[in-house]
């Protein structure tokens, strides 16, 4: 039954996240929210809603290793696995200016997180610091893009909003999809965690490894879907921008909210190994994108091979 709960929870998380984003973007359009803000906040961070709900549920159920492993593992999988796969499907040619701010912001958020986590725990004050940093990033991003609404950064987030198709037209349906998506996420998170923890106990796998692999990859499926669709539409900037925004929100938003609600002790391997892999992945991606203005198939293969080695190392 643990496998059944896992698969059912994963389906509800994926469907709930997609439903929530479609409903929220439809409401934002109806209420006159600009495509720029809708893309930056709703779409950019909406795909991280499964990670948020799972982390909150894990924190409340006193399984901090799964909560922290989910965030760190998702950030690693987003870069090495998802962009590795996308780059193999089609080389990702991007605008350097559009990624310079968000790419450097992702690296800065990663370094900031490592500095805060160095004492082996995340408390209420740490969570507030994360959320303040997220607010600063959002305000900075929105103001810089308002100054140049035709610039590559603004066009990137507008394209993210435009990528959300099949939006509901009726107000009641938009509200129903937004609230329904949230309910699906909450129920899906409970079932997903129940199955993941049960499988881990059955196999004798530590909770940190479950969070880093099974939970992290499962909650990253919305990012995978959005990025692959963007690549097939030849919207490389949207694919990469989605990952950068998701990683920033994972660190500053999800860890911030989780730590405010429940203190999170950091497990040994997360502190000693995995957070450094997360930083290395972030630096590698930014280096690839800023030097050649693209992620070619060779570089994508390097990222994907890095993920295979990383998972293989955990299995040893």
C-alpha cells in the first residue's frame, strides 16, 4: 500500500500544482495583474507548490530530514536532471542579460542558505531572514523590470505567464480551480509522505536520502513538465528561467516558511555533502550559461552524468 499511496500522492501533487497555477493566473488576469508580475510570482513560484506543501507537512510531522532533503534534492535535480534532460532534447540558447540577474540571485541565495545552515539547524529567526531575502528579491526584480518593460528580463516573465494555456474563463471556475488545486496539494502531500516514509522504513533507507531522491524528484515533476514543454516550443529562456525561479523560491520561500513554523535540525550528510553538491550544481549551470550563452548537448550531458554519479554515490 505504501507504493499505492506514493503514486496516488504524486498524481495529486502534480495535478494540484497545475490546477492551482492555471486558476491563479486566470484570477490574476481578471483582476488586472500584469503578465510581468503573474509570470514572476505565480508561474515562477507556482511550480514549486508541491515542494512547499510537502515540506510543511514533513515539518509538522516532525520529519525534518525529509523537509530539508526535499529542498536540497529538488534544487540539485532541477539543474542536473531536468535541465540536463532538456538540454539533450534541444540545446538551450538563452539571452545572457535575461539570466544574469536570476542566475546570480540563485547562486547568492544558495550561498546565503549555506551560511545560515552552517550551525546545523534552522530556527524561527533564520526563517524570517529567508523570507525577508525573498521579499527583497521580488521587489528588486519587479522594479527593475518595470523600468525596462521591453527588456529581456521582463519579456522572460511575460512569456512564463503566456505559457500557461487552457485557463478558465468563468470567475467561479477560476476560484474553484485555485482552491481545488490547493486541496489536492494538501491531500497529495499527506499521501505522498505516508508512502515515501513507509517505503523508506521497509527498505531501511534514512529519511534524508528519501527526501533527497524519491521526494525531491517527485515534487520536481511540475518543473520538468513546464521546462520540457517550453523546450519543445523553443522557449529556452522560459525553461531555464522556470528552474532559476523555482530554486530561489525553494531556498528562500520554502525553507523560510518551514523554519518559521517548525525548527529544522540539519542531518549530518545534508550538512557535509549535499548542500555543497547543490552549490556546485548552481555554479556549473551559471558558468555554462554566462560563458557560452547556451547550454549545449555536451554541457547538458555533463549535468545529467553528474546527477547519475551523485545518486550512485548515495547508493554505495
